[in-house]
C-alpha cells in the first residue's frame, strides 16, 4: 500500500483520488497512520466481507444455541421477562 503524508494528501488530492482507483493510499501525520483512501469498489468489498462474517457468526451462535436446547418458545419467554 502506498503511504503519503497528510500534507501531500492535501496538496495533491486529485492525483491521489486517481491512484485509489488502482490501490489504497495510507495517509500519515506525524509518523502515525491516520486514514486510508479507498475506491468505492474496495470499500464495498470490505463492507461485504464484514457483513458475510457477521452472518456466519450469527449462524454459528444460532446453531450452538439450538444444540443446547434453546428454541423459539424459550427465547420468546426470555425476551418477554421484564424482571
């Protein structure tokens, strides 16, 4: 990944916007990473991965809960309990 300074990012934003269509660009300020410029396609791909990962997690938790005896009736009772 290409790394640039915050000053360079500010001065040459149009150039870096073209660059991010090919690869992400890391922006550094005072020797620490502060931001990443991504193309919309790369951002959507990352979001999709996180959503898919979350869905797999939910499926795994649901399967484990059912294996331990949790069913919809019991879950509704737990959720309805106001104490």
